[in-house]
C-alpha cells in the first residue's frame, strides 16, 4: 500500500514577508525559492504580481529558471465587484505572471461580503466562480483560498460551503480553508474540516488548510485538518507571517512524515529541513529561533545531568526522534546543572584529544571548576571552546601558547580627535617577553589589536581569526557599576566558529579572559588542522 501524500504549498515569499521587520529583495526571493525547490515542496508562492513591481519581476525571472520539484504559483484575488473578468487588472496581472498555477483568494464569510465588498451573497458566488473559470479558460491551474473560512463557516455553514462549491464549479483543483484571523482551535478545525470534506464528497477538489498562529495553534490546527481529510497544507518556513505568523512548515512537515505517516517531500529530503530553516532566517536577516521544534539549535540540546546520563546509555531516552532525520544534531550543554555525563559527552563532541584527557579521572575536578566558575558569573552553555581549554589545562602535557605578564588600557578624549583607546600588552612567548602597544576603536579592540601584534610573528594564523560577535551581560544590576559582567565572544577562522566566556567585576578583565581563550583555542584548532 502506497504512502498517503500531502501537498506542501510554501507561501514564505508572499505571506511570510508580511512579518513585521522582514523584507526580502528580489535576489533574496529567488535564492529562497531555489532552496525551497531543492527541499522538494510541491508549490512555491512567489508573491502577488498585481501588488508591486518586485513581485512582477520575480515571476519574469522565475520563468527562465529550472525548477526540479516545485511549481511556482502567483497569488491574487477574485475580480472586483462590477468588473468583468476580462477587464480586471488583478486577473490580468495573474495571467501576465505566466505561472502554471494561480492561487486566488475570495470571500467566504458573509460579514465580509456585505460589509467589505458591499455586494450581495449571490453576486459573491458569481465572482468566485467566474474568476476561477476565466483563469482555467486561459490554461491556468487554480487553487482557491477561502478567506476567513472558519469564521464564515461558524456563522453560516451553508453559505461558506456554497463558496467552495462555486470555486469547484469554476474548475479549482484545490479548495483551501483559511483560518485568516488565526483564532480557531484544533478540535474545531478537525470537526469542521471533516464536515466539509464529507459534504463536498469524494469527487471534490483537494481540500487544503491555511492557518495563522494567533492562538499559537497553527501547526496543531494544520495537523488536525490533515487528520480530517485535508491533503494540501499551506505555511511558511520558520512560521514567518503577519501578526503572530503562519503555520510553521519546519514543524508541520516532520510531524506529517515522522509522526503521522504521510509523504510530503521527495525521499530523503527531510534531512534538509534544518539547513533550509537556517538559510531562510539568514537571508531574511532574522535571528534564528534556537528553541524551535525539530530545527532549532536547542531542539536536541541536553543540559540536566540525569538526562545526559540516560542519553549516554540510550539516545531514545530523552529524544522523541533521531535528530539526523531532520538534519539536526544532538548536543550536550555544560553548566552548573551538569553531571559527569555532560562533561564526558561534551569532551567527545570537542574531539578525541579532549575526550582522552578526561579518561584519567579528572572529570570531577573539571566539573567542580565549571560549577565554581558559574557561581562567579561564567556561563559555559555557549562557550564550548572555554570548556575544552578547562579540560586541556589539566593535562600534565599542557603548555600555554603564550602567558600574560600584564596589560594596560587607557581611554582618552583629546581636542580635534575625540575618543580613542590605547592598550599595551606584555606577554611571554617562547621564553621571551614581548611588549606591544596599539590603538583601537574601544578598549577591547585596542587590547585585541595589541595582543595580535605580539602573537603574529610567532603564530601567523592569528590573522585568520576573526571576532564575529561580542555580547555583554550585567548579572546583578542592583550593584550598578560594581556588578559582575559576563562577556561572550564568538570567533571564526572562516571554516569553524567557537564561543568563549569571561566574567569579572571589571568588564575589561572579563573581555580579556574571553578574548585570550578565543585566540588560544583558534590557534590550537589551526595546529590540528591537516
């Protein structure tokens, strides 16, 4: 028996861009569309060609591109009241997009028909049917989005159903039930979708679902609709969309494939979903949600010592699926809540050389140092490199690459020049004392520049290490300027990225601790690189 299938219709490029603070350029939209095609979604909604020049240009560019799995769809509305289909500018724009599929949205809720369109219920039915039939007569496939369907069905089931039947008579291949206001709940969605599919009958077009997330139920609502018979699901990558967002395809697709037994993507494509989620966030200049189900960085992160101890015996003990199925990975967090298993697992993640250093029985001592440091304000959750160095420094074979003797930082304001910082650093390198000075945009930049100036003659790879992020957190604000400050630094050599941490009552010292860890770890990585 073949696996039942659900069509995945992605509307990130149209509905997703209605998220506050999210904007995609034309090139961004083309990049995202290509990545969605490689993921294997059935449909990619490119935009509304009648609404802006950028979307019209997207469709012009898309016509010349090769699409492996997806059908590109253009979105628009039914004809305006009192305008013939042949004369309607919106329908003309849909046809000009020259996509194989056109998705048209129409009114389902009687309230919108009489108060927004200001027309009669019968005229609205004619508008729907004529718009769909006209697009079909021009050789286009049509999906019909029934706007505010569930509000309309709740108010007047017979009329809401009549709008679907009008679209079906016009030749729509999919009737998509939209929870436009996002106010429905899963049990209502399931009951109403089941009623609709039963009333429409087995010969009806495919029933679809399009949910917004205003009750934080869009994913659950979409899955409930599939349980009730929907076989076409619309949503966006990462749940982007207006107000609280749209149904998140990065959760819907794994749930359908791994939990409910439906096929959505080509064989093996599910392993790309995490990479696509992060790619779209990066292109859209959005901070990835690290706690998102399936694709978040912390979706399979384990912090509690009891959990990690069990995971080391059987990975199924605290994970509902194998992370690799969705292209993600399990990771262990080291913190004050850690047990021996956390540290051993983290050491194994960091490499054989780190793991071997703990086999001599230093686990307890390193763990105690971590917990003591966290009590002082350190946090190792995002500082794997600092954890590795804690382990490494307990080895009898450990030799520091450089040793700090002292440093000094001054910040001055001078007439005609303004604010500037200068740092001097004195370190011991290969038995010799090296004394350097440098200016910088601020005290930390000056320190970084002076230290690099000292190290480059001996360790030229320092030039490849780039600071990518610098975060400061005040831990006990009630102490005002005397508070403990935590500094987290992310550093990259162009191939790998690592995090380090420092904490102190002095922000310069906290920065120095994180900075020197970052450089030492990076140099050791470069030394081990083939």
